[in-house]
C-alpha cells in the first residue's frame, strides 16, 4: 500500500517518517519529497507498506494526529498522473505570438 503523508514539518527526515509508520507494521520505503533546486523538504512524502491492513490501520490512526508540532494529513496515495512537460507559455509550433503563421 502506498500512503501519502502531508503537512510534515520541514525538519522531519525519512528515518523519522519510517520510524513513525513502523509502529503499525513493516515499512518497505519512506520518502520525503524535496525541492529539486534547494533540496529542502516540500512538507509531504510517501510511505510504502507491504501489508494493506497494517497500512489502513496506520492511515486511520495517524490522519489528524500531531507529529513534530504539525497535524498530519494521511491517506491512500492516488496513482501518479502524467503531466505535460515544458511549454513555458509560448507557441512551440512556430508562427507569431497569436499562434498563426498568417499574419
């Protein structure tokens, strides 16, 4: 089971997150999402637990619980959706700023 954990303190480490969830069962991975440029935590992460019943119990007991001075939001992670990359707001297909080659 993949679990989404939001509202984490920026000081929480992956080891802290793993330890918190290990109270409910075996954790196969714990990942804090960080900003690519600064390396600073974005305040959320993901925990993977092999046993769905242990994961569900962790969600039920940790959602709304306080951890490191913050109230956690814990839920089943939704599957990742692909987002279009790049763009920057300009017309890549050529033409002028109005999106047409006719002017």
